[in-house]
C-alpha cells in the first residue's frame, strides 16, 4: 500500500511552559489516561500550555475497534471506583480553566459506564466549581435513559462525534451508526444542552457529503462543529485518502457558519477538543 507523504502544513513544533510541565507531572503521578497522549494529538502542547486538558475515563481499553482510532481494543478491566476523585483532584492541582472528559466505549458494562460518567462529572464540578467542563461521550447505543444520567449533571457542553459522513460510517466505525449518532445529538439538543460534534476529513468523503453532514448535524440541534484532517495513527489503522488544504478547511468553515453553526473550528490540525474553552457559552 502506498502512503501519502504529510504536507508541510501538518508539521508542528512542540512547545513547553510551566503550565505544560505541571499538567504533565500530575497526569503521570496519578496514572491518568488522556486522549491528548493516547490519541497522539498534535495540539497537546498548545492546549496544556493554555490550561486545558482532555481526560479519558473508564480505562484505556475499548470494546470497539474503529479503524481510525489508536485506542487499545480488547476486554477492559473493571472501572476504577476511585477514578472520579482522582480526575477531580488532578484538575484542581493543575488549576485548569477548562477540562474535557471523554472515555473508551464500554459495551461490556450493563449501563455502558454511564453511571461512572455521571459520578465523574458530579465530582469534578463539586471539587472545581470555577472550571468549565465539556464531555465527549460515546453513543450509549442511543439509550435515552443513559444519556439522561449525563444530562442531569449539567456539564457546560456535551459533545458526540459523527466522525465521518454517512456513506463511510460503516467502513470506519465499529457498531456505531450514523443515524444513531444523529438521534443522540437531537436528544441532547432538545434538552437545551449546548451540543457539539466533530468530523475528520481525508477518508474519501466528497464535498457534497460533507455539506450533507453539516445540514444533518445542524438539523439535529448542534451549534458547534469541529473539522480536522484525519492522520493515520499507526499502520494498522485505515490509510489517509487525501490531505485537505488549509484553504479548503477555511472554505468549509464559512459554509458551516452560513448553515447556522454558532462556532466552527476548521483546520488541518483541529481535533474535537481543540479550543474547547471557547465553546462554553
């Protein structure tokens, strides 16, 4: 298989300041999982330097094996009952202004980890009343009683990623369905929640399909959209089909704003939690 060479606009420089070193130390000392490192996010130093971090709860082993994702797949361990307190205390020690919480998918648990999610949000808010919070959740198979557990805790933003266009969803996502994700977003939005979704480009989608997805997400009540370049994290993951130019990302941003999204982050290195602190409000 031929692999595309990364263009210059995808190259980043690692930068570190005192804030980064503090976040890095607390993560290591508390043996926390962050999607920043496990997902090999190109914006890790930028976000940590600004006092924003994305924590991954419910372990580091996912029950699904989506072809774009570098997270370990297998049989997970039981959830760490002390994890909500560990994450909350770590956020306090880091003095974070904004935190994003995400998780692996836990199809092995009766309630798919929703109760652990709710306890984590509640504990973070109690310990850090001045820290704003975004949660990036799995689809919970569209089960509204599980979504209600998250909604009840009132995070500032609830995000659920569509990841890719309708046609490509069966090719790159395991079990998760495009229509289920739209139902999740619509249910959240109907509860007066600030709702957000993110997609990757460069998997073989067409412009018409991207615009269709934008309309689908907006009709589901989403007000925030992130668009970034898919980067193959390892040789076992699906290959990049195309590198989209920064100019094209700018064009998609303008299209998204015209469709009616309140905020659109669209650039090659944008990830779902990129500039997440700006999305509160």
